[in-house]
């Protein structure tokens, strides 16, 4: 739901308004949180602050609502609830001064349309109460729990302690990881054991030396492991089967492969082309449905299949709100079809990496096991986690890798992934 443009206001109102606008589609239409970029009068600093505010609300939503609940006789309209949540996030998480926060959101409500304007008094009263009494209650709360549709299978797969650790990492958020071209060292970033680079807190990607020259790109360390699992691809014809936004395509191209990047979305493929242009890397970009795409057999295929993306909640905390078990059911069907199609595009003796950024075995380990039952000539190739810079406990069934957000918890975690290497014999 789009709000009216502010006509002015106190310092910080532009960022608060942008965060409010960005959050509303998540709550009203189950949409992904949009990227808040410097536009429509926002400065880069305001856009960055708006993004942080929106993510803070989503990462702590259950805890924030629990703090607000005693002060609300009835749950207000979502527009008003969005302002209350943002105000509470600034007070309880950011530790902002109460006077500025309360006045800022009351002022924003008065400019935000009739429903919000009528709630200005409510905002004033509730946020003042939160400022007076909320901090003590907040300090005693545990990290936000995942919804039961997701939490129950995670506990069954990884146990209660691991699930709680995952929830804690989700609430903490994610650092920014980078993949560099071979031989490039990234100034101001820490080298991770797997070969990725992790920016220090507060660093801006575009300001890092080498960005303009295309020396690196943003890519979580977990995602970067998927392309590395194919091994030496120099001189091979490789299909990146669901390629956008292109991180793995660039990895493969930088490693010397002859890459075909395939994706069904024209808009997403445009991003792949932009990323390739910035980095000066080459790939054949094809916009087509992977289920019907046909070409001469490839030496190797990387299939990062569409999934629930539950392994990326630390970066996309809205996912538990907009996904559900029905989504997982339809996605697992699609994943199986994509595996079958990939094998039809693979040379005899060729290798396929199947991966998903999901925490659910149904989209990872179970899919791999089902593929073996459907294709008797398909064989697993064991991945050595230590050789890839990972830890021995990252090993999964059939020689796969199982990544969880609580791995590397002391340095910021890693996206959840299942990565399996399969060979067509």
C-alpha cells in the first residue's frame, strides 16, 4: 500500500517514511522487502538507514509485537502497526532517544493519510510507554522463534539446540561477503577459510577499492561454495541452469569455463548481463524456461534450483512471513523436474552440482536421494569439506555438503545450503 509523500518534517523522517513504505507490502501482500535505494529524494545515507530500520523490525518482529501488545486493547490497522513497530525498533534495538522517536513517528502519522493521522494520539501514548518500561522486558526476551511450519522440520532434522542457534543468527543479521577474481585480494575485508571475503561492519561495497574495476562481486560464502564444488572447469562447457543474479556464472567464467547462463526471467537475466559487463567476464546469456531448454550436451551443469530460500533468512527476515508449507510442496516438485531435465542436458560422465539455499532436507538431501532412485546410472561424488575450506561436520549424506547459518556463528554465520555433486555414468 503506497503512502502519500511527506511534505517536510523533522530530521530522519525521510528514512522512516521509506522504511514504512517498504514494510507495508510485506505485511499486506506477502511480498519480499524491496531494496531501498537512493531515489525519490532519498540521500544514500537516508536509504541505508531506511533499509536498516525495515530489516530491524522484521528480524525482531515477534519480540516487538510482544512488547507492544499490553498497550493495545485492539490491534490497530496495519499502517499504524507498521509505525508502532518501527518506533519500538528504534527505541529498543537502536537505543534512540525517546523524545525524537516519539515526536518523529507522531509527525509522520499526521502526514500519512487519514487512518494514520487518526492514530497519532495512540502512537504518542504507546511509544512513550515503550520508552519508559519496554527496555527491561526486552532484555529478558529470547531471540525470535521461527514459525512452526518451518521450526518443526528443522528441529526434526537438526535438533532443538541447533534450531535455537539458527534463530539467534537470524536475529543478528548477516555480514556482506564478496567473491574476488582469481589472484585478487580485497582491501578492508577478511579472507574466509573457503576463499570468500567478508566485509567489516559498516563498510560500503561500492567504496571498496576494485569495485568499479569489477575485481569482485557480492556473493554469500555459502553460495560461492556451490560453483567451487564442480572442481576445475577450465575449458569446459558449463551450464548455469538458474543463473540470476549471476554470482555463480561469474565464478565459472573467471575460472576459465565456457559458460551458458540460463534463466526464465528477462529482468533477472538483465541483471546477469549488467554484472558480467561490470566485471568484464564473458558468458552466453539465454532467457528461457529451463524445463524446455535444449542444447548440445554440457560437460558440467550447476543447478541452483528455486527453493524456499529458508537458508537466507538472516539476510531476508521477511521470508518466514511470506512462505509456507504449500510453497515448499510446489517447489519440491519443480526441483525434481529440473534435476531430471539437467541430466538430459549432461554428457555421459559429466557432473552436476545440485544445490538449494534451503534449510529443509525435503529440498536438499531428500531430493538427492530421490534422484538416485529415479536414475540408477547417477552416482554421488563425495565432496571433501576440508579441501573446500569448510569443517568436517559440514558433510552430509551421499558426500554432500550441509551448511547451516549457525556454522561460523562467531564470525557472522553463513547461508544455509545443501550442495551435492552428482555424476552421470
